[in-house]
C-alpha cells in the first residue's frame, strides 16, 4: 500500500483545517503547527501557552475539571491509548473559542506515556450553530405546547411521529413521546380509526387539505366525543409527500349543549379559525410564500373605470438565509386600488419566520381596513402583540403600508418604524421628506400604538421605491456602511438606463459591499407611475 509522504499529509491537514500538536513528556517539550498557533491567537511557540499544563489560565472555568479528569486518566500507566475533549479556549481577543482536542500516545514498557501527539479543530461555528438550533427548537416547542389544541404529525402509515402533550393526554397518555409510533387504531374504535385513515390517504394522494371538519369520535365501549379537525398534506422541501399533519379541537360540550345546528356550526368555525391561525405559525415557520407578480393597476376587468394613471409593480426578494425576515404582500382592494405591505422582522431564521407567519396570518383579518393604512397597521399591531404576549416571545417588525389609487391619482401611506420610500421624478431620486409623515412604533411592541398617514399625488411621481434596511447596511472593506443618502446620490450620478431602478439599487449595494454580498435580508418593491 502506498504511504502518503510528508507534503501530502500537510496538504491534507491544511485542507481539513486541523492544527497539530506533539508533546514529548521525557523532555517536557511541546510543539504546535502554524494552524494551531493561529487557532490559539499567538504568533510563535515562545508566546504560546501549554495546552495541557495551564488549564486554569487558558480554559473556561466550566471546562477545567472535566478536561483535567480526562487528561489525568489518560496519562496513567493504565490509561487509554487515545484522548479526546471539547473545551472552550480563552482567546487573546477576549472571546471563547471551542476546541476539539484529540490525541494518542506512545508508552514505555511500564505503560507510562513518553510521547503524545494529536490534533485540534476549531469547532466554534459548529457549537454556535448547535446552540442556535437547540434554542429555535425550544422556541417552536414552546409555541406548540402553549396552544390549547391537539397538534400532530403522522407518517405515510398514519402513525404519529410528533404530537404535543395535549394530544397525548387526550389519548390517555402522560407524555407526548409515548404516542410516537402509534396510530388511531391504538386508541379509537375501528370505525372511527378506519375513517381517519381513509381521509389521510386521500389527503396524501390529492395533496389537498381537509379543513374544518366536524367529526364524531368513537372510542372503545361506544363512548362518543366531538371535535373539529383540520388536516393538511405534509410535504418536504422538495414537495414530496411525507405524511399528514393536523389540528383537532375537542368540542364535545358545545355539541351536546347547543340546540340549533346552524348556531353550532358558526361557533365551531369561529373557534377553529383561531386554531388554524395558531397552527399556521408552527407549520409555516420554514416557508415564505411571496407573490411572484403583482397585477398592474387598473386591473383588466369587465367594468371600465375612469383612470388617468397606471401603476406597474416590480419586486426583488433576496433572503440572507433560507428563512427570511423580510417579506411583502399585495392586497387587491378594487379595480383601481391596491394595498402594498413591506415588513422587516427582527433577526433571522426560525424565530423571524415565526413572526412572518404571524403577520401573514393577521393580514386576512384586516381586509376590511385595507383602504386605511393607519387602521390597517393598528390592526396588525394589535393582533401581533396579542400573539407574542400569549407565547411569551419578545419580537418586533417594522412595516410600511400604502394604498395606491389610480382613479383618484393618490398614494396614501403609513409607517411602523420602517424607512421611508425613495421617490423618482424627472429622472431624479430623492428620499421622502421625514417631516411630512410621523413614523409610528414597530409592530409587536406596544399594543395600543397609533399610526398616522400621509397622501401624495401621483401627478408628482414617476416611481416609488420601498426597501428594507439590508440594501443600505452593506459595508465596504473599511467597514463603512453605504447608507441611504449615499445610495440615492449614487443612483442620481451613475444610473444605468438599461436596467430598472431596483436593479440599479442592487448593483450599487453589491459594488459597495466588500464581498459582493448583503449582510441582511433584502426586499425591494418598485411602483412605476404613468399617465
């Protein structure tokens, strides 16, 4: 077998980004590779600490005892041949770096180690990712457990793979994990279990949801209970079916006490709508559904309207990660009028996605106030505050909402802590004057916040551009932020007329960025006005 030479091993170690150490116990000398010196934040061996002797100085207090115990055991004559530990190293820049230390030894005839050598890997990013994932999982579990309904996921065989504690308790179990691997046939009468299985097979086959169904549940001994159930197809990120998921609310007492079926149905639907909204928070965490195209105004319908203007929309959405905290929504109001909402949720990942799902769920509840920006934002804010308080979560989102009416020739807008739009007139870009509108509090912070709106005539506009802060918070190699003023100035001096405004905004931001990347989610929405 061919043995790799020294150069090959060095290349392999460089590729794997592993630092190497060797400790000669007979001469009590230790050697570090350059990669390991870089990990330790020192320039040479002279300034490098001893990884295995200065435990109290160079490692976190929480890790010292465990590391010492493993090291002492390893160095015994009867010790193991290999050594391994994960610990937090005190870096000279006042940060803690996670090191994964591995080693093996040569021993003399009496078993005493004479030479120890091994590797060190900096696993700080991995550890941070693990902690973040654990926190996000805890947050999702906290929300799921706080909802007073039965929530569950089932595989293709209709066996439970996840359920909240409320579901387990309904089945007579103490813990949620005790329900895993069981099916409805483990708890219900065969007649009800068979019907449930038939419904789930149909959902998986058609990929269509079964929503708001009033069901009579049959248990052993012909005991009856009533519930309202909504079931959905469970799809993976590629759109392939994995099973079903649903939410069930026990309504036995309501069914028994109501005398009129119509009144009962209205009560069930009202309650189940609320539970569907809460389930949406848990099921749409990792999805952001954005309209691919916003219809122009006026819309091409049978009824003709007297409109002096047209409005055409263009959007760009660039998430920093798979789950974005920025999103937009177009709300049709009439043939000549539409509402446009742009939001920027605090943070990234699952937590930001939860708030996106919350706000999207609240939008449909505010349809009646869609023509009034201040009332629309107030409604969203009240709803979001209510949900966040209930779940025990502190989060917020900036938002700007405008209503464009091409029949009256006006645009009316209100802001909840969001940057004001960029205006274009006669090929000149400028920021909307902040003195002309009072910016309100971000959504989700104060439930009784009030918002005000302002109105602009379309006559004075060629284009209106809404954006999130990711477009101007990019930094160059000197860590200088682009900023809104410089962004607009560059738009006016180096505009590429072969591209649209939002294409030029994206170009300018990337050219300023030191790595041609954004530091945050980016959402741009342009409204072009023509007579």
